[in-house]
């Protein structure tokens, strides 16, 4: 693995964060534009645009006829609303991400007096690495796992399970803490929160559109004249929801693979940084070997949070199935973490 300097990694993560923040509204606006194109292709745009299409335009009942002035008019109208939705979504994520993670994992904050051993290990490594002292949270779980979270200095947090604290010796625990502190120093946590929000909004749009479409299809209708007159509007709405579902699914897949690629790379860098910070790569290799046997946190049914863990429990289960050859390589493409044996091998050669 090519060595990457700390400042270079921080610069890359900040750059990737800016790129993702820019890509998110662009992709969302692209999805909206494609929905409008789809509506016009199926002859629905003329009924939606105020005043209808001009008389010299082809009939809205003729599929495949594009009305570009009306398409651009609709697109310009929805741009401000789309950008407002993006802004509100990110403000909520920025302000509430720490509370959401703590609530989902049932983590509790820890002070020096509560656990002197853990607090001293974190504090000493922060001093050694010139890293801001993060908050420390502990989860009551017999499994062994840890993760870092937060997007700025006040919200940076390291969370450890009680199983990890009890079952690892000081060398191994220091190595795991060093790994998580490297995530914070490299600003990986900020980048991953943006990725989670990026994927989350497409997943939300996908779910909401599918449920609304299903509800409309299965709602019983009467055969009155009023209901027949509203039938066309219902068909148009179902068509809109179908197009939204299709394009949000494509956006979700694209952003999901982007998140996976970023996540795997950052784990390798954090392993190297953690080994360097604690000065004992073999201790981190030993800790990863122990954690892989019992990563715990199975009660946290949140895959977006699980990608922050030092080892993803579900992915480790897949790795332990003994997949080989092209099947194993294909499986890794769908994982947020690299293969644990490969991480251990690199640390032992560090």
C-alpha cells in the first residue's frame, strides 16, 4: 500500500467532502430534470404546466414529443425548492448527527472519574499525536468494537464497547484508540457523515415514493363521475412517483458504491496511522484478530452507523464463511471495510 502523508490525507478528505457537497445537489437536480423529461415523454407535461402547451405544439397525448420550453420552465420552478430541501437536510444532519448516533447505539458519555484507564489512554495518545481531545462514549455490549464520529472539534467522539475495554490489554486498546483517533485527525468522520447523508436522502426518496405509489395503487376507488375525472391526475401522480423511484434508485446505487470505495480506503490509512501513533503495529494486528471473532453491536440495526465501526459485524460474518477466488473479490466490492486478514497481514509487515 502506497504511503500517504497525514497532511495529504487531510487535504484529500477535505477536498472529497467539498466535491460530495457539490455533487449532491447536482445529482438531485439531475434526477428532477430526468423526471420532468419522463413526464413530457409520456405526454403529461402539458397538463401540468400552467396554461398548458401552446396550440402549435404537438398534442400531449402523443408520446415521445418533447416540449423543451415547458420542460425548462418546470425545471427552473423546482430548482429553488430542491436546493432548499438539500440545505435543510444537511443542517439537520450537521446539528443532530452526534445525538442520532448516540441514541441509536445507546452510548453513554464517560469522564475521567468513570474510567481512569480508558481516559488516560485516549488523553496520552492525543497529546502524543497533537490531536484534539474527543468526547469518550461507552456502549454496554459484551462484543468488541469501537468507532469515531463527529464533524467538528466539539462533536468529535470515540465510542468503545465494554467488551473491548475488558478483553483487550493496554497495548491492544491503545492501538484501537490510535486507529480511531487517526480517523478524527484525518477528518474521515466528517467525510463519512457527508457520505451517509448523501446516501440517506436517496434511500429516503426511494422508500417514500415506493410507499406512496403502493398506497395509491391499492386504494379502492369508486366509479362516480368525479372519481373518473380525477383518474387522469392519479395516473400522472403514479407516473411521477414511478420516475422518482427509478432515478432515486440509480442515484442511490451510484452514491452507495462511492461511499464503499471511500470507506475501504480510509480503513487502511487509519490502520497505518494508528500503528504509527501507538508505535506498535503488532498490537493493532492482535486487536483486530480478537475483534474479528466477536465484533458485537448486533443490536444496532443501522448499517449507516455500522460502517463507522473498526470492524463491521455483518461483513465479518461474510468473511468468515471462507469465500475464495472471484466470489471473495466480488464480495469485497460490496463491503465498507477491507478484508480483516489482509489488514492484519499489512500491519504485521509494517
